[in-house]
């Protein structure tokens, strides 16, 4: 059985990576008439993943995407606010980078434990 903490950290990275893709797509479509900004809830997706892990199931990365309404739509119906999206990207990057660092530390701990045998 794989190490539970490694599975959780891998899932954190997967969710954050998917979210980064959505947020970047929002920014890329900031000038597209009628485009609706999209996002996922990192907290909800992690809770769902942890629940799945408890029953021995590993989700394959299907996330509940929703439209965000952070600001009033522009005259053309676009709901992207670049400043808000950039703030979300910064927050999401910190989450991803933290998971990567913890994953690396855990991998080193496991490697060192195997060496000491």
C-alpha cells in the first residue's frame, strides 16, 4: 500500500494544478465577450478526495467546475477580473509549492528509512 501522506500530497498537487489551468484560462479569456470565469473549490475537492481515500477509492481528477461571479459582468457579458484571478493564482501557487516541498521531504524520509535497514 502506498504511503497515505504521499497520496494526499499528490492529490493536493493534482487539484492545484487543475485549478491553475482554469485560472490561467480565465485570464487568457479576459477580453472574450460573454466568457464566464470558472473555478473549483480546493477545499471541497480535498474533502472529497480524503473521503474517497477513507473508503479505498482514488478519484481520477474529475472536479466540480463552477462559474465565479466576483464582479459585475462587463458590457459584453465577460465576468473575468484579472486582478482577482491573479490573486487566486498567487494563493494557488503557494498551495502547490507547499505540497511539492512536503512531498519531497516525505520522499527523502522514506528513502532514508529504507537506507537505514
